[in-house]
C-alpha cells in the first residue's frame, strides 16, 4: 500500500512575531511527522476578486483543516455591543467589556466556514486571551485546543508536549476516517 500524506488546509494569519513563526514551523513539522501535508493560500495570492473561489477549491481538495488562531489585532480596552440592552430573545445581547483580548484574522472564520460546508474534520488551536466567537467557539463537532502562550519558545514547547500532541491524535482519527472513506480504503 502506498504511504500517502493526508492533505489538509492550514488556516492562519501571517505570523508577525518570531514566536508565532516558531509555533507555525513546529506545528508543520509535527503534522508532517504524523503524515499530514498542509496547504495554505499565501498572502501574495490573495485577490479581492478571486480569493474565495481559490480558497474554496483548495479546501474542497483537502481532507481536513487546522485553524491556527494567532492573535492578529489586540484590544487594550474596548466594548462589545456598546449601548446594547439585554434582550432575552437574542443570544449574548448585552454590552460587554473587552480588555486584553486578541482577535484573529477574519480569514480563519471564512476558511473555517468553508471547511464546515465541505464537511471535513477541523482542528482549532487558539492563542490565550483570544476572543472566541463564530468558528472559534467550542463545539463538539470540532477538536478545539485553547490557551497557548507565545511569550516564549519554552512555553510553546510545553504546550506542544503537554497538550497539543494529544488533541492532534484525536483529530487525526477523524481525519483518517474521512480520508479512508473518500479514498475508498477499508477502515
């Protein structure tokens, strides 16, 4: 039997710190080690007219997705739904203080929604103090890991060793099931 890597789409903002770059490279090495090949639409390839079509085609050709939700925008002090009045018929309708929170790239949300529409297994890895909304909310249909720190490479190494490796194994089982079903192999 041919030893074939399983192709997954890696959704992530472009790393802008050396710690984010370290995390990204370490993740790619770990995935490759377990037989997972990642593809990503590069920033240079984004076009306001063609990006969504290209993204959708890339995701359709993938067996799974990893969303690496790095902080992209930092909110020192802010307010969500400023002036909102609580209404019982709406979810989380009241005003909320947002301080010391990160927001990831909107493309993590867009690409994640495309993965859902293509029914592929999703692994979400969230930086600590990240505002979790949309695709980033915990859901039993995804394998989701929260709270990694990018303060130092030592903290990143600890996260990989103590937490991420176990969660990746759980996600990989779902990924292999999808891969084997599509490839027509015996499960």
